[in-house]
C-alpha cells in the first residue's frame, strides 16, 4: 500500500478545503471499499480525510412522511431503523441484502453510494482497464463478463454498479445533498448522481473534486404504496446482484397502477431506472402479459455479451415477479 497522510476533519468546510487543495486527496467514510482498493493498489491517495464524525450521522423522520438521512449514518443503523422499516421497507431490504451485519455496522450511506465497481479487471492492476487507465482497453468485453452490465454500456466499459442501497434509493426518488469546496450546496436526484461510461468511463459521478455528500432526502412515498427489493445472486450468502429490482407501486380501486417505480441493479454502470416500463404500466391493470410487455420494452435497449445474455430474461422475469407480488399483496390487504 502506498504511504499516505491521514486527517480527521472536524467539520464539512474543513474537509472540503482539505480535499479541494489536494488532487490526490480522498474522503474516507467507513472505508469498506476505499481501504480494499488501496490494498489492491487501485487507489493510491496521498491524503485521506476522515469525514465519518462531522455530525452527519442522524436519521430524521418528518411529519409529512419524508426522511432525511445523514451521509455518515451506518448502513446497519439505517436498515434497523423502525421508521425506515415501516415507511421505506424497500430500502431496509436492500441494505440487508447488500452486506453482512459486520460490514453494515461500518459502511456509511455516502460511501455505499460512491463505491466502485467490482469488475475483476478494474480491481487487478496487472490488467488494462479504461476506468483505471483511460485508453488502455476493456478486456472484460472479450473476457470474464458474466456478472457485468447489459444496459448503458459502451465500447470502452461494461462494468456494473455494485450498490443495492442505491437501487432502492432510485426507486424512492431519493435526492442527495452535496456541498462543494466553495461552500455552495446543491441537490441532485440519486438517479442523476451517476454518469454512464460513454467515452469517459473513468468519470463515474457528477461530483467535482472536493464535493461532499452531506445528506440523502427521501420524499414521502405515495399514499398506500407497496414496495419491495428482490435480488438474484449466485449464492445465498452475501454476493453482488446478477439482477435486482427495487419496486414501489400504488393501485387504485379499479386495480390499475396509479404509480409505479422500478429500479434495476446488477445490469448497468449505475442503478437503472426503468422509465420505459413504468410509462407502459402506469394507468393499466398489471396482468401477466402487460407486465411482460413492459419489461421486454425496458430490456430492448440491452447490449448483452455472450456470457451475460441470460440477464435479459432474468431481468424481465424479476420485474414481472416483483410487480405481480406487490399488487397481490395490495389485493390481500
């Protein structure tokens, strides 16, 4: 591991100033991803600024049903919070599905959002990788790509985004609040926090150097909404998603979907909001063929590679099953 300096920031202004002044500086939350990358030699910061104790470690539930989550809230605390489990169960389920209890105790909300891909070529510094070294190539396209992306990819990168929590937050229309190095703040929907690889796979988010996530805001869910997170993985123990779905639905008295939100994980370089499927389902009765029609339309843009083409049908089946089961649950209520 490369030698580095460590500073524990006392407030957000100090943290942002420290990072902004050093191109080789990074923020440290729980360290569950950054420390691994440093050990592998993928990340080699000269300065690590600890932002885990800036007071951004609280969960605030509001009377209107919305919630504000501090960036340093630990994933375990968030998953176990009574208000989250009752009002936003899709988020609690995604967190529990995402990592072991030990990791959830350490990992933070902001760190989870900003974790890097687990593509084996990205993590192996002996191999070329456009994300690590722009212009060096993407060996995953011809090599091991079974777990990688089928939507939103480019000829330069087919890496998939690993976060379960981010998928649930996208389905909930969550918004990240950011603080820039100059002290200005802005709000960015979590869906728009990430950028697709295109010709610049090394750029993964809209954050500028020194930008700090301070909070995540959850708007109140639609009245009477049902929601759930479903994840398919190679083994029952903690593994990254082959395909996952975070879904939120509301149904009127006539059995039609008045609100439907679908986010996919494991299939794209970012949490993938299934806008095409949503538009086809909204206002319709969710029978089997309608659900399949919408899911197939969403996956029509997929660019699978030989060893991950199975993800297309898997994603279609998972979308159908998730919405069908949520609607059935509403019917039984």
